């Protein structure tokens, strides 16, 4: 019971947090209703995709199929990271405009694209860990009563929802500017973790070399394999013994993000005019 | 901006494929897992070379080969196997476990 509860909580916390924070941001930007609809559709789609991925894993026939599945899952991580980054940068720009008291200039078409983006992010967030969770619960739950399995699953998801609720309640109190900064950083950290996971997956498939492995080992300080360390790892991209390739991908990600942020920032002179 | 993301992705892809081709021939080390236990529990490999761990799951049930020391996490269906590419690694001991049976499925990879 305890282990199912913890695993479900751990696996769903990232998705729930990402979705919760995104919803809070979109609400604050006044883009709530359509985005919410798309996000719920995304969650439903993500649950279905989780089931499909779990089934596909069990039905794998040969090495080639197994590898295709790995490619698909790795692709999901990079797609999720790209969508999330794009969404955060868009929200930051929008937040700045609203703060400056400018008329929101988004056309319906632009808004619609962001709504669909939000739905896709929700779908990928749920599907990413969902497939594994389904397999885990299915395996551990074999031979147990339906209630004995369903109860900890529901409790685990409820615990994740509670955590996300507390976080979004906490950040909602923040002043407008700090709010978008804090939520932006939280979401980008999560995206940087996705990039690192995707790159690690490519290394495991023999597609990318590790270069130097490990570059350092801080498992004694905070082990990214268990308990709190594992949760911090999924939320921030922290790894206790990364390969050089993973470190480089993390650094590259942040360079690209800073470059994209800078590109869209109005020049200081223009801002005061 | 989405165009830019696509451009970065497209630039990365050929690089990735090129790197993949260079790693086709590597030595294989066998690792079995059955009913939540690894066999052998200690795997030894030399430092400084690439190799692949051929993880075979005899079942019952799926298992997840996971290691934060090695940064690997992959599900193996019962009755199937997957290749986990590793190395070159620094000498040392690397813990791995089966995330679906974390209490019993424990092992380590010794690199020397």
C-alpha cells in the first residue's frame, strides 16, 4: 500500500505541478477558459496514451520494436521541453505587456495556438510517467484486491494534487512580477530536467556518447535516485552523477533560453519611451 | 520562434545519427532479472570502454532497470530484453536496481 502510494505520488507530482502552475499562469493572463478546456482534454489524452504506452511495452516483439518505443519516449521528452519553454517565454512576454498596461495584442489565432500548446503540454506531462506507473501498479497489484490497489493510487494522485494546490496557492499571493518570474523559473527548470533525461536516454540507446562519466558524484550529498533527491531531480534537472554530455546539454539549454529571452526583451530606451 | 526550435532540432539530429553509427560494435554483458532479483548481482566491466548491458527479464511482470549512478531508466517487458549502452566509465562501483521491486532487485556494476 505504502509503496504504491509513494510511487504514484512521485510519478504524478511533476505532471500535476506543471499543469497546475500553467493553469494558474493562464488564468492570471486572462486566457483561462479555452486553455482550461484544452488542458483537460490533454490530461484525458495523456491518460489514454499512458495506457497505450503500457500496452505497447508489454507487447514488444523484438529489439527493433523496443528501440522504436525508446525513440518515441525520448522524442516525447524533447517535445515536452520545447513546448514548455515556448509557452513560458510567451507567458513572460504577455505578463510584461499586461503589467505595462498595454492592450493585449494577441489575436484570437495566436491565443488558440497557445491553448492547443497548453493541451499538448498536459498530454505529454501525463503520458511521460503515466505509462510506467500503469505498468508498475499493474505488476504490484496482481493478486491483490481491487480496493487494495485503487485506494493507494487515488491517495497518491490526491497527495500530488494537494502538493500542487499548496504550491500554486503559495505563488498566487506573489506580486505580479515576481509571480511570473517564479513560475517561469519553476517551469523552465522542469523543462531543463526533461532535456537532461532525454539526453541520458539517447546515451543509453548508444546514440550519444557520455564523454566523461561521471563528471562528479554528489550522491553522498543528495542522491538523485531516492526519496527527496529523486523528486528534486525530476523538478530541476539535478543529477548526482551526470555524464559530461548531460551537463553540456543542461548548460546549452539555459544558454538558448537566455538568448531567446533577451531577443524578445524590448531595448531599455524603447521601454521608457 | 517555433521555427527556431525546429532548426535546433534538425541540426541536432544528423549529429545524433552519426554518433549512433560509431557505436554499433561493442562488447555485450549479460544481466538477467527474474521475480524481482538480478543475476548476477555484481557485474564487472573494464574501465575506459563502451559496452552494452543486455538486460533480460524472465518475468513474471515488467521490471524497470534503473540507476541514478548510471543515469539509466528503462522498462523491460517480461520475456524480453533490452540493450543498455554504457561507458566509457570511470573506475568505481555503480548501484542499479529494479524500480518495480526496489526491495529485492538490487545490484551493482563494478568498473576497474
